[in-house]
C-alpha cells in the first residue's frame, strides 16, 4: 500500500470537504438533529481563521479549546489550523489546577470555551487569555467572533506538513501533564493510513456517531478519518444521551472505549432484571450462550453442535432484538482503543453480531499505531501496524515504535523528549509481544508492573480487566507491591448488587459496603472472574469503595485512567488493613 504524501491539515480538510455533502456534520440543536453542509462548515472554519488573524494572532501561536463535543469544537479547532496557529485541546473535566498549568505552559493567547459554567470555573486562573464563548451573545461570543472574520481578509498560512499543529497534554496521572507536540503530518498521515488500512466497508454517506471526547487524541484524529471517509457524521454531545442518539442514528461504526462496552452489557442485563419474569432469565442466558459459542468458534477453534443449536435459538429469540433495541442493527463494527478490552467482553458483543476492532496507540503516536481489520481480526490482539509504521519489542519487553505518526517531542521538556525518543524510536512504556503473524499483544504498562513478596511479577491491567468482566464491578484497581498476593479496590454497581441480594433501594452505598452478605457476594464474584488466572495473580482481598472514582474527585485522569498513586495514598490505611486482617475481606466505607 502506497503511503500518503505529506500534507498540512488544512490541505487535507479542503480535499475532504471538496465534494458536495448536505449533511457533512450533524448535531442536536434545541433537541432536533440539525445538519451542516460541507460548504457551510468550510465557510465557518475560514471565518474563524480570519478572525484569529484579525485579533492579532501570528502563525505558530497557541489557541486553547475547552468544550464538550459539538460542531463549534470542530469549527474552532480547524479554524485555528487554517490560521496557521496551534490548537491546544483541554478536557472540560480537567482539574482547574491542571487547566491553569496547561494554559500557562502552552502560552495560549486565546481560549475558546463552550459554556458560562466552564468560563466561571476559570476565574481563578492567573493570566487568563482572551476568551471567546460558544453560548454567549454579543461581544465575546463565537457568533460575534465569526462575524468579525466575515468582514476580515481571508487568513493565509505558510504552514508546512512538519510544523506544529496540535499541542495536546497527556493525562498527568503521575504529575504535571506533558505537552505532546504533533505536527500536521503526524495527524494527517495517521488519519489517512488508518482509514485506508482499518476502516474497510464504511462507505461514503453512511452514518457514524462520535461519542468520545474530542480533547482525547483518539477521537480528535477520528474527526479527520470521518471527514476523509465522507460519511454522515453525527455528534453525541453528552455520553448520558448515547443510547437515545444510537437509536436515532443507527451508525455503521463508532469508536468507543472498554468502559462503554462493559456498561452497555451491565445496562442491558439490569433492564432485563428490572422487567422480571421470563425476560430476566432469557437475556442473561442468551448473552452467555452467545459468548460461549463465539469463544468456542473464535478462541478455541472448535465446533459443538449442541452449543450451535442453542446459539441459533438465543440469536432468534433474544440477541437480534437486543441489537435492534440498542440502535446497533446497522453497525458493521466498533473500534475500541485507549484501554485493554477483555476477550470475554469482545466475545459477548460478537455473539450479538457486533465485532469489536481493537487498536493501539498513544497520544505521542497521533494516536493509531496498530489496528485490527474485520477480515483478519485476532481477538485478544490489538491488530498489526498501519502502513508506514514499525513496531518492535525491546529486550525488556517494552514496545517501541517508529514512523510518521510519532510526535516531534514534549514541549519545553528536552529531558523527557530524550528519554522517550531514541534514534527515531518511541519508547511507549507499554509491555507487549508480537506473534509470528505480526499481531501485537499488550501485556501492561511498564511502570505499573509490580513484584509480590513471592518474587512473582504482576501485570495489574490483566487482572483488572478480568475483574471488570463482572456486571457488579464498575472499576477495579489492583495493588500488591511486596505483598504475598494481589488485592483489589472496587467500585460497584450498587443497583445490580441490591437487585441480586434483594436489598432495599434505599440502602446507601456506605451501608452496603459494610454488610457481610455484600462483601461475601463481591468476594465470590472477584474470585470467579480471576479463577482462570495463574494462582499468584488471583485476588485474595478486596477493598470496597462506596463511591465511584471520578475525574472530579481526583481519582481518574480526564482520559478516565486511574491515578494509582492518588488512590493508593488516599486508601493506604484501608489497603494496609486488608492485608493485616485475619478476615478474608476488608471493606472501607
């Protein structure tokens, strides 16, 4: 496959929007799905670019953007690039101290924000740049800003493919975020190569739905992939409304993270249990049969007549109806990234007729490095390198990658850049292996592997992924450095636990976490989910956390990754107590 020529992102976007499309992007406006044509989208982008230059921003200067997903986000990000400036995406949920750090570290000269609430959160930020707000009226509003662009001369840029385009900050799970410098070619190459290699079967004018945050590099690059694919591009504003959006859009594909897949399954079973009767028995049975059949077919490579017959019944009576009820009856496949996807989750979705294509990458790789293909998907692997990208495994098991997708470096951090890049190879910090057919498998994060008191190395992500197969567990973090065995801190789906044990809905999470029947139930659930692991990997202690880990509480990064040091520090006493207790289970409430 010939590699795409070097281009700037404005060049790429102009080509992608050249063909007439009345519904290039579509979003809800006052509750109604409202399309924007390719012509109107390009006009708005050019008006923002002209307004930025008229406001005195020079090429190469940084423009920050804090917003939930919407058309305005795309318009402002692309307008920044068309002006020759650099876009700095920031999560709307980013802690205010880290938002302040990013704004100051990046030297942003102008900031786009979506709401008055988002603007109010920034009042404590020192040296806040000029703010343009999406939802405002009059001066200081995006509408007014665009109108100034209409009256200004068109923005002309001398940017080259190797110039900085996006300055995107890592999640900062272990300190201040690092500014990843991505060039025009980094992202343009990654989008084109990924589309050509991994998105077979997605035709122009088919519908897609965007649900992950644009401030995450995964969905950020998906913007360019979808524009290049010339699909009807629908935008989900809020993940809480995802089901309603799915039912309306009925997408051909969608990018998601494992957390979404796990919650879809939990929600499906919870709904069935609430209905009671035959449905409460049939739905869990059918999902289990679908999983078992696909596991036998795809993983074990065996065929069992009885299992096949049960699957035909389950598919006819239940699974096909679930798929339609979820708005997924036209879906060709999901794309999954950002975190490990357990093979059992993948098999359950495959039983529903919904393949999940896993990929792998980092913010530092724009992000796609490897991707699975529908025709050659190997479950448990994260695919093969996209064309033009190399992957190899270092002596210590670390995954290294090289190619046009690799960042220019970390902004104003030569030491971190030197540590990450060596002779063009990026040290990913992930541990993995490549099989004889070239498929990449991820084992864990290099920095998170720990050794037990027995001298065994533990990859926590592997155990956490197994535990989160449980419908009753929403989040898990495994600890055990220097301990005799691993322990797990759990966030719990309390509605399902109450239903399973017949506990009144008014019982609080704090009370539930102290109940012996709840602790025994969750202990058995975790033991069951980890029973297929090696003996030294099996969890012997659980610590039940009544409240969810959240970004706002500081336990999760904006990319929804657990801040392990923060959690271990806050719950250190409970972890210590769990290991010292003679009881099998210790709970904190």
